[in-house]
């Protein structure tokens, strides 16, 4: 099991001050535990977050207290991507819980390799249920089964570790193959030069007519004087 050290957080200390000192503000709650504000080391947390994700149990050690939890929500800086705040969900290690786990696609599809079609990943995660100690970090999907356009992989095809059950419908499609179609280049539309010449000619005649009308108006004004 993954573990991380934490400190009880003084709410009088502003979060920005904590971050500048290399700490991340956080909180844990759930499983009958009171909401508790904590702070954890930035470097240590990022390592645990990468390895455990949000589906593996993490033991939070704070002094003599130890809490089993899941990384429930991480707020990140939209520019730097650095974690700004962490929510831990306390769990009971003796009770099964439901979580969503990411899918990792592996293997080679003959249909894709031959150029027959393209791989379509319909699902990128599925929901599972297990005791916290049995929760996998991710699940692997072998796409070598996809040899023709008629083949697909459904949730029930995914090999689950011992003690883990799928909550997502077993018949839901995880991946399939769609026919690869060649994109035809659009031929340039030929320019009708004759139409342009006619348009120019019509415009020229219109301008000449306007000019004649202007001249006639001038002559008429001269006669009236």
C-alpha cells in the first residue's frame, strides 16, 4: 500500500504561504471521519499521485494517526499544472468500494496493421468494485483480438484481478474497428473566364450609360439657363 506523511493544517496560515514552502493544502473526510485539514509535501504527493492515481488506497500518516484513503480530487494550476489542493476520501478497508479505473490498451490489432481499419477506443475507463486492498491502478485491454471489421472488445473481455468485479455493463463496447477510407482530394473548380468577361462588359456598358446620362443632365441644365 502507498503511504504519505501529512501534518494537521493551521487554518490561519494562508494556502499560498504553504505552497511557497513546498507544502500542498488538503483535507480528508468520509468513513465516519471528521473533516480534517492537512498539508502534505509537494514532491512526495506528486510521486504518490503518479503511482497510485485515484483508484489505489493510500495510507495517510499524521503523527500517531493513520487514515486509509483514496485521492479523491486534485485541483491543479491551469497554467503550470502543479497541484494546488488535494481532497482525500477516507475509506474502510474491510468494505468494498466502487471506483472508476483507467484502461491501458496494449497489443497489435491485425486489422489496424494491415490497413483494413482504424482502432476506435469507445471507453477509456470502467467502474469496478473491490476491497480497497484489491483495487488495481489500471486495467489492460489486449487489442490483438481485433482482426476484422466485425470484431470488437466488450467489458466482459477484460481480465480482472482476483477479488475485482465490473460494475459497468459487461456488454458495453470498449474498442472496435472502423473501415479506413481514403480521403479524396477535391478537384479545383475551373474558373469560367467567359462569365467574368461578360460581367466586366456589362459593367463597362453600365458605366458608359451613366456617363451619357450625366452629360445629358449637364446639357439640359445649360439650356434651362
